[in-house]
């Protein structure tokens, strides 16, 4: 028996919505499924002593996850249930609101992130905050704003209110790619 789990990289939460395939050493697909939030158990389908590769072809990107690297494993012949774990990382975004001259973070800007369609039209408000609400660093400067698990897609960052003494910044269009990098 081989039990295959699909976890969030930060914990042992089973993920649903990932398309997984299992290939033998020749590259032949021996199993193909969509994760459903519970481990997949294969009993009597794999050959002891053989090497297999677990491949994720699609991650649950609507939940902010990104595809995992493939996992190779050899089926043991010891009578125990063998556990194979594949972990998905997630998207990470850092927003900085800084003075154009000093490059120091500034507080008091009211910012919003909206999802957009392919033409840049706003669809849905995703996040809003005021710079400075995330706390301050050891030098008393506002911390940058972080967003994890943002679904892949296109977005626009809008400054609704500028801090006193500053002009409104132009809207910034950006794309969240399927990567676990900041």
C-alpha cells in the first residue's frame, strides 16, 4: 500500500483541486487523479522495488497555490503502508509605499488591490489597507504590506488617498504568476 498526500507547504493540511499523475520508471502513467482533500491510497497497483514519479500538472491556483516539484520514490516491500508527501507552495506579494526621493516607507496611504480582466477592467476588490497599519520596524518606519495565497491572475493597485503632502500615485497593473517566490 502507498498513501499519497498533497499538503500545503506550511502545514499538513490536505489540499483539494490539484491534478496529479503517477508515472513508472518508463514514463508510463499508472494513476491519474484530482486531489480531493484526503490521501490517495494505492493498494496492489504498484510494484515493490520499482521507482515512481509523482507529478502535479495543475495546482489549485484559485486558492493561491503553485505547482510542486515532482517527487520520486521507490516502493518498499516491508509490509507497511508507505507514505509519499507532495507539498504545494503559495503565492507571496509584498507592497511597498515609499517616498520617491528618500525611498523610505511612508504611512497614511489608503491602497486597494482589485482583480482585473484581460483588458485591465476592475472586477473585484481583493484587499484594502492603510500604510502603517502593518506596524513599524525597529527604526520606526512603516512595514511593507504582505499578501499570501493571492490567486494567479491580473490585478491593479490603486491609491485611493495619498498621505498628507503627497500626490496620488498612478495605478499599477501587475500579474501574479504561478511561483512561490516573493
